[in-house]
């Protein structure tokens, strides 16, 4: 799979995690709906794996930094 295709396919997942993290930061983690909290755990694992893949594919450093920050916030 090419890097461009990988990014296009995974971007919605990264955006979903970013959305949940934003809600958690505004409301607090304890006020997250149970479904969002469960999704956050699952997405965190997947996005962490995506980060490793991006690094191994030598993706654009800006993208790697973006996803690294997302994983750190999550």
C-alpha cells in the first residue's frame, strides 16, 4: 500500500480520535459517554500502530509530528 493511500484511508480514524480527545478535554474524561470512552481506547491503539507505520514508511515529518501529538493527547 502506498503512503498516500494509507493516509487517505486512516485520516478518518485520526480525525475521530481527535474529536473524542477534544470532547474529553472540554468536558473531562469522566463525562465522556461510555461509547466514546470505549472508542477512544480502541482508536488510541490503532493510531499508535499507525504512528509506528508512518515512521517506518518515512512519512512527512509534519504528519508524523501531528499523529505523535494526537497519540500523546489521547
